C-alpha cells in the first residue's frame, strides 16, 4: 500500500489532519490501535477556542457543532465563598464554544467515511520505519496479517503513550515534564448544569470545576489524591464534597443525580522538543500534554494540525519545504504559551500537599486581584479563548 501521508492515531488530531489534507487532494491512510467504538467512548475536553471552531468549519465538519454547541462569552472564578465573572467579549472581544471532544470525533469519522479514507482500526505492533530517509513507511499487524504502508511523511497523532514519539532517537529529543501530586475525579451526570458558564473554584479543601456538555448533561470535577480510585467515591460522597467547594450561590441551584461515568485523571505538563525528526512529525498529545485546567489539550492539537496541514499543502503545491522545516519551531512557540497558561491556572486553583495557609491566602489574594482588575481579566480572557494560530 502507498499513500502520501501515513497518520498514526485515529483520534481527533489524526482524523482532522486527514480531513484537511484530503480536502486539498493529498492522500492519507490512518492507523489506529483501538476500535472506533473505543475511541468514541473516551470522555475528554469540551471547551473549544474560537480558532478551533474556525478550523473545524474550514474542514467541513462544523455543521453539527454550530447547531448543538454552546457559545460561552465568559467563565466564573470562585474563592472564599464568592464568585465573579470574567467577561470574554468585554475584555478581549472573543468567545469559546462548549462542544464535547467525543462529538468532534464523531463528526470527523462521518466526514472521513464520506470521503472513503482508509482507516485501519485495531492495528497492533505499529512501527514507523526509516523516518530519517526520503522513503519512510509504517508497518503493523491486523487480523493476524502484516501490512506495510509506504509514504512521503508520517504524522504521529497517537497520543502520549503512542509509538511515534518513542521512534525518535532519544539523543535527538528532549523532554520537559512536571507531574502534579493530585488528580481530577470527574463525573458525567444527566442533570442540568449548575451554571450557564463554567465555574472554576479554589477552596482550602481543593479545586472544583462545574462544566457541562449540553443543557441536559453536566460534567463536574473535584481535586483528589492520586492514590485513590474512582470506586472509592460513591455518588453521594462526590456530591457532598463538590458542594463544599462551590460557593453557596451555586450550590443553591445544584441538581444532583446518578453518575453515568466516573474516572480519575492524573495531571501533568509535558513537552517533547523537537516535534519533527526526518519525515516524522508529531501532533497533539504525542508531543505535549497540558493539565486540563486551562482547557488547552484538544485546542493545542488543532493548532498543531493547522500548522502541519498548511505546511504539507505548501510542500505538495510547490515543493516548498520552508513551512515544513519551520513546523516544529512554529508549533512549539504556541505550545509553550499555552503550557504557561495551563500551569498558571493549575497553580492558582489547586491545593498542593504540604501547602501552608500563607500560600492559600496568596492564591485567594490573586483571585481577588483578578476580580478587581480589568487588565488581569483581559490577560486571562485572551489566553483562555485562545492565542492566534
């Protein structure tokens, strides 16, 4: 088999890259180690920067998002049993869209199926080969058979635990990482959201987030120790702790109900440099991970895909390799800015082990400063809604 771009990973970044390239007449093949059903069951992010919204529209997959997504023009921050609103439109003239990553993936699968894109699901032993040569290829096994796809380029869109990044020589790359000493316990519940916009709460007992997927589906989180298990948190215990951490004006409106999904996610900041080696180019979680506090994970993947798809289109249109040569540097410049913002949000809102009361008061003081400063709110809004691609 032969294609122009072999894409390892059939999540949203791999599917979106394939969609954009296919629409430009560039052939692709996607290799995914999981089944489609498994990919679509992943519960992931729900806040889309407006740049992401525009990329999805340009890829021809924005119709359902525009019909069902929720446009948000602000968020709430809370501390000391008080909350205030950061108005995105007033402070930076932008907004975000709440539309779940699962729904984005569904839309991309439907579009790729309509194009007839080759998607090899449940592939094992996936391995990029000859990535430092002009004729790379990917090998894998599926259904007891061995396959090989020859290509011009390999796009590694297979996530943090995927094979793509590990295929780069260790002496040619550098990893930067911070692992946080807590996780997020998240539940999905078929109840109306407690607020029309997200509430980020700092509390001496730990962080809490009130989010949603639509008007009838809520996504709520609390900070928990990493050593715990989701099974240790029956619904009643979760609701009791969640209520403690939200301001009372929010808990007065809270509708509780049984969870339909419950999990604990660890938090880390991670960057791999560079994002290209030879004919292998990394996108999304294969190259970087951000804590979810700043809502940047999927959005960074989309900006990577935007840069890479534009570079590949320039290469095939005029055999100009300049944009491809600059891909890693260009993508990483935006990655590090989003990494800084996600780190700042995480440090601001969470309680750390061994944290002193002095440090808690400093966090509360910073939140109070944001509440009173339009300049601080503007900086926060500009970063939250998304820096330019």
